[in-house]
C-alpha cells in the first residue's frame, strides 16, 4: 500500500507541465464523451502556438473541442470516429477527418499499431485501497488507448463515480493531474408525440426477461416510458442513460434473466445527468468493460432474447439503413449499431430494431425512400436488417423479398408519401 501511495505522490504534476509531453506530430487519444478529461484537453489546446500537426483522436466530443475550432488547424488535426456537435463543422470544412470504424474494432486499431498512440489523455477516479483507479464513465476504447500509449496522462477527479469492471493500475499512468472538474452531463432529450408512438410500437416487440441494448436520444428514451409493466429486463449495452435508472428503481430492470453476466448492468460508457452518476457510483451491479468485449457480436449473441434498439436517418425500400449522413455530409457515425445488429442475429429470440420518425424537415421529407440520398453511406446493410419501426408501425424485413420489403416499408411511411413511393417503386422495377 505504501508503494502505490509513494508512486502517486511522485507522479502528481500540473496540467500545464503534463501536457508539455505532447510533441508536434504526436497522435493523442482522449477519453470518450462525458468521460473526456476537461483539464487536460484545455491545457493541450492552450499549447496551440507551440505545436504543429498533432492528431487528436476520439469519438463523440461532449466538451467545447477548442482544438477543432477555426484557426487551430495548423496545430491540431482532429480525427473523429463519430462526429459530434462540437466537431461537425470542422469535419464539414475539411479541417478535421472522419474515420469509419465499427465501435467494437477501435481498440484493435491501437493494439495492433494501425493507429499507434503516442499520448493518452484519460479521466479516472482516485485510487482505491489497492492502488487501482476506476475508469468511471468511459472504458470503451479508453482502456486500450491507456494501455497502448507511450505516455498516459490521467486527470484524477473526485467527482467521477467509481464503477466496477475494468480498472487501471498506477503503474500504467506516467503523469497525474488532480483536478475536480464538474462532470459533463447529458440532459434528457425532449420526447414528443412522434417519439412516444415509436416507443410504444417498439415496446410491443420486447418480451419479459429480454436483455436490451439502447442507443442514445429521444426514441430510446421514449421506449423506456412504455416498459413499466415489463418484468426482469436486463442491460447489455454500449451505454445507458437516466431512463434506465428509473426502470431499475421501479424493479423493471433486474438483470436476473440475463444468460451471461446475470445480475449486472454491462456497459462500455455512460452519458447522463448527476442522477445517473450517483446511481452507478459504488454500485456493485454496474460494470464498465472495454467496447471490444461489450460490443463483440459473439458476446452479444450469447444472450437469449437480446433486443437492440438503434436509430437511423433514412431507410430505403430495399432495407438499407443510413444512420450517419445527410446527403454527403458526415453527421454522426456508425457507432455500435452494426455490432449489435449482427450480435443480436445470433441470439435465440433476438430482435434488432432500427427506429426513425417517418419524416424530416417538418414533414416535408420522407425518411422512407426508394433510394438513399446521393453520397450517403449504407450503415447497416439490407442483408443485416431485421425490424424497421416508425410512428406508423413495424416492418419485419427478415426473410422478405425486395418486393415484400418495399410494400412493408411503404406501409409504415407517412401517409402523405405512400402513393409517391409506390409510383417510384414501380418505375424502378421493385414492384
């Protein structure tokens, strides 16, 4: 015990001093989403006049992302695995890059030196009595980055919840910055009538005892509103938020029926408010693990009645899903959608669900289309897709011909667009 305490004291340094270890041309990987280390990122951005061509790699940035703002491009080049609100403009203006990659495979890029990591910036809890720090709310790819980096700099934050699962030894941290920043919180989204109707349609597909993977946003949160009568649901998901806490407190989510990791909430990262962070703090039933375990289709498929719920921007009449682009603009990313769609296909009783409102732009555009927008990528292929859900119903595409798929999808499109879609389908030879 004395050894780790001495090591801890010896490695404490200011953020400004710690970030001097970043050199021009380095690749820097930061902790993910609400788990990003704000003090370290702020200190790195402050070094812009001294640095050139530093690559900053991560998925969703929840902070201000100063390194991606105009005028920073000579110093920093952001490489996004998922485009967020504070980095989207930089990617659109070609001041930053987007790298397509399934969430489950990001750790492999670091471990196999496809993207060697020079510096990892992470946020962890103070050490426990054995000298181990918890990753708090971001294990995902952050674990691999910390283990593979030449230098790992950790912000120790007492506000971070201590979660079970994977931990990091002080031996693997070269520099420690003590700074108790407030945690980044994700406020609950507004849930309207459309989302509620979609949520109700999805809830009808979920049996008692199912294990759930939930994406993020108003639709997954709306689903939770209609699960209050369910029994013994479980969570194996890349993330969860405040809505799951309410169901756990109501006794709906118990994790008792899970085929593996029974009794445990299994996640890769967490995004929510203080309510969520308080719920997971020192909760023996909550475990964070790396995303190459949580999102591994082999692991996912071992759960019976595994249900994945994800969103999309468009679905064409063949069942191809665009979940990440608006035209040729990279709006978000692939995340773990395909990881879970493919994992669920191996699950006994499994169902993968892609949900989306039937229209966009105030009802002027149909999200069910005969063709995806020009330049848009296919996120989930027509060969993988299972259920598509809108506020107008449910289309089960598994085992369906192209003609049957088109009919099923047009039936759940907005009524104002159905006739046009039928005419386009006939013109293109689908019918």
